[in-house]
C-alpha cells in the first residue's frame, strides 16, 4: 500500500507540472494541451517514485530509460524534467520561442535527459525494444519504459515491435498506453477495434495490466506486477484527456485549442484548489 504522504507529494508534483505546462502553452500559443495533461500523473509517478536514475549522469548506462513516444505531449515531459530539476527555468521559458530552447515535439539534442526525438508516431516502441535488448545483451541493469498514445498504437510499427519483443526475452521493457480515448479526429474506440486491449497485448506474448492513470496506488500495483513478468509487459493506463482542468477534460478540441491568459488563470485556480 502506497503511503499517504507519498501520494500527497505526488499530487503536489503533478499540480506543479500541470501549471508549468499550461503556462508554457499560454506563452507559446501552442496546441496539444489535452494530450499533455492526460499523462502528467503518469510522469509524476515515474519521475518521483519509480525511475532509477537519481545521482547518475545523464549518459550513464546504469539507469532506467524513459521514452515519450507520443512526442506531441512534449510539454508534459519538459515540465516534469523542470520539476525534477533537470531542465532550467530559462529552458522552459524558451519553449517554442524564436531562437528558443525547446521545440513543440521532442528533440534529443535539446537535453541530455530526453532519450529520443519523437513526433512521427509509432517509433518509440521499436527504439525502446532496441535499447532494452542492448541492455540485456550487455548485462546492464535498468528498465526501459515507453509511453504511447492510444491513437498511436494503430501504427503497424508498434505491433511489429510487439511481436518481436517476446522473442527477444526483454523482461526489462514496459510499454505504457495513455488510453484517454481521444485522438486527433475522434475516439479510438469508434475508429478502430479497441475492445479487450489487454487481451490483444497478451495474445502477442506480453504481460498486460490495466490501471487508472490518475491514481497512484493503481499505478503502484500495476508496475509491481510488470516487474514480475518473465517477458515484456504493457500497462494500459485509463486516463482523461485534459485531466485536471474541468473545461478541458474529455474534450477533443483541446487537441488543438490554445490557452488564453483568462483560461490559464481559471485552470491554475482549479488545479491549486484541487491540490
């Protein structure tokens, strides 16, 4: 059972991350706010409770790796790295600015704490598989976590990697699916056959677990199960697009809309009240 104090700390971290990314969106007038908000709690859990890398240099082989395959959720990762003390305020302020510091989609050259460049969907899992296989071959400890969107996993490259992973015996690879059931043009469950998603991953030879992507205890239980798997594992996180801001939650338009000054203040007030 996760301690109540830890849960409160993670909620506070998540609130800070949400406010930071909303401010980034406001200043840059950029899109993909809803897509970023849906993964904040997952990132807060990983970076402040799960990932093994504290005290290690960014290029150390002896650490866990995190890949954000849905690169359009970059603001959430940038804000998390800032909250962790791994990205400066200057870097955050330069997001999507002329001659700035951080692009709308991930570029690994902008920070040593960003594992891969991402934006074109479907490539994170194949890259994560390669990393996990390399670590296993070299006998280096550490897990590889790959976070993908539910719309993204319609890409064929995802399922090619999903078929290969069990054959390579990569028990150090965990796929995380941000299942917020909203993609660029509608709901994945209405566009594709998304029924029994855990069974689909199981059929490909993965250990699949369903969790609440906004509940830290649920995540704790899910990841504990994946660490016991003999092969690759998948955690299907049920989330809400725009989570944390009432007028953004489960609204497709927040895949595209921009945040005004008034919206930011309203959202900030809600988040602080909820925290």
